[in-house]
């Protein structure tokens, strides 16, 4: 049930228009998916999901929830990411280009991070951070599923990162934790936990996060701030306060027929430029609602140069193993976490003192002087020396995704694929392909 305090506030702000908002929040919600262009540029049978393009986001589609694309092996293969349609807007506003240094500061569960990774096309560096340890693990798993190879996944407080990465990033996304008013019809907990006191607490936290983000942006860089809430305190209020205290930043106007202008008249002392921010309203488009502001930092000076992580060449025996399996190694530098060898960009910043969940692409574990390929390497591979391909609707794929062995005549490491898209490793012997999907990633029976 939508909180009475929220209803009263929106009636006061929107007047007669509030009825349209409330009607939209009572209607069935829209659902969307973002095509993962790191793995494919055309999803097979996209029409089966009754898909229609999301007009404000590239490679994004609405889908009919009755088609349940999350149950398809294509989802396990990372061909797409299920994402709320209005939440697809902020990442595209960053204007990310290959080779940039990009930070997603509040990244979990990873939908916007995946969009940024697609824009980078495997070049440059993507740092994805999440302050909550459990959510950071979900973020890391989602980036692995989507075959993101040039990402550093961290679990840090924004203020800690601000000290470490001052002036370092070309682009920063702050999809700030908020009161979640745009999630009322999606998550009952959003309505149950809502209060005006929580709204103000969120606004204070958002301002703190935004200040940290601004420190990490290089001169001339772009920062996008977004929320999934309707509260002026968390939206126009946070941005206005930021602009008043950061004269080296200005807002960028975005012209779109789908975006409604921000409302400077809803806050006290609005800063010049706040009118360039915008809202996505659920009664004006197919989405739960969002707010976004595009902020530009003034030119002047160079981006920071930081010490890089000590790396080694890819071990010769691992190169031989990759050749044997006909697999590609994305970067020629490596680091080790325990027994696992990661392929990492040569520009990877020093990691000492940071809480790191993932760096680059996990290739293989060295066990008793022999290598075993990592699940991440399977998902990032488009082919292998040995494959076992199944149609997407073959029952054998469900058995495999549940962690079971499946029949097969291959011997040794075999890449299991759905219509050519990689799902994970099996090891063949005695007429069986023995499952090597990590236990924590297997589907429940």
C-alpha cells in the first residue's frame, strides 16, 4: 500500500496531475532487458519475449513478463540483463567511449555497470563499487555472467575511494541509494520502509556520496547523478546544494521528448542550471520513474596519474593451456589471488589496501601443478576446442544449469553452449560431461 504521507506530498506538488501518477502506480509495471553487446549484437528469437525497443536507451527492450526471459538459458549465458526500463536512461547519459576510465560508484546489482561495460567495448578501465558486502558479491557475479573483462569490483566506502582516486576518472555514475519511491509497485518493502524522516536521511547520504564522486572526476569529466525516487529533497535539492558548493560544475541540458524537466519551484533557493535536470514519470512513459542530472566539471589540468598494480606476464604454461583449449586471453598481464590467475589491463591501479572482489577476468586455478579453467573464462569465451551445443529449449540445458552431468562423447574440457552462447564448463569422460558450474551459481532443482 502506498504511504499516505507520500500521497499527500505528491498531491500538493502535482495538483490535478497527481491522480494520473497514482493511477500509473496502481497499474501493472513495465519490465525491460538490456542486450549485452559484449556477447551478441542480435538476440535469437527476441520476438518470443514480445519485445519492443525502449526509445530512450540503446539496445534496450520492453518485454512481456509472461514470457519470463529470466528462465531462459540465454539469461544464464549473459546475453541480456533484466532491468527496469526507466533505470536504463542514466548510463547512456555519461557519453562513455572506449578507452576511458569509468567509475560506477553505487553499482549493485550491476545493470547500469553492464551498460557502461558495453559502451567501453572491453577497452579502458571500469571500476564498479558497492559499499554493502552482500550486494557487492551479487554485482561481481552479474558482471561475470555478462562477460565483463576490464572491470575492477570493489567493496568500499565512497569517502575511502575519494582519497585514493582523486581526479582519476573520465566518467562517474552515481545511482544513489534512495528512499525508493519509484519501487512502490515493484517491492512492498519500499512502501513499508518509507517515511519523510528516511527521505531526509537519504538526502544527507546522497550529498555525501556526490561530494566524494566529484573529487574523483578528472577536469573536463562528466558525472551523472540519478535516483529512483520522486522526492524533491533527494533530487533537485541534492543537486542544487551541490551546485551552490561546487562552482567548477555545471549542468548539461538533455533534450528528449521522454524526459520531463526538473522542478526548481519545488525546493528553496534553487541553483542556476537545476532546470536542466529531468525526471522520468511513470504516468508519462513505460517505467517506474527516475531522476537524473548530468554534471560537467570545468576544464583545467590533467587527470590524475596513479601507481599501477604490479603484474606479471601470463605464465607460459597457462598460455599453453589456453592454446590447448583454443581460448583467448584478453590482456597480456596477470595477477594472482591465491591459486587463481586473472588477466588484467596493464593500466590497473594499485590494489593494496582496497577490498577487491574481482579484477579483470579470472582465467584458471592452478591445482597440483595443473590448470582448471574458471567459470568466468567459459562465459567470456565465444568458442573452444571442444564444445557441446544444445538448442535453447533442450531439457539437457536445464539439467546442466542445475549442476547435473549430461551425456556426451567428448573427453576433457568442453564448453557447453546454448545456440552457440557459452554457459559453463563440463569435463568429459566415460560418456558423461561432468558439470563444473560453481555450486553457488547452479539453479535450484
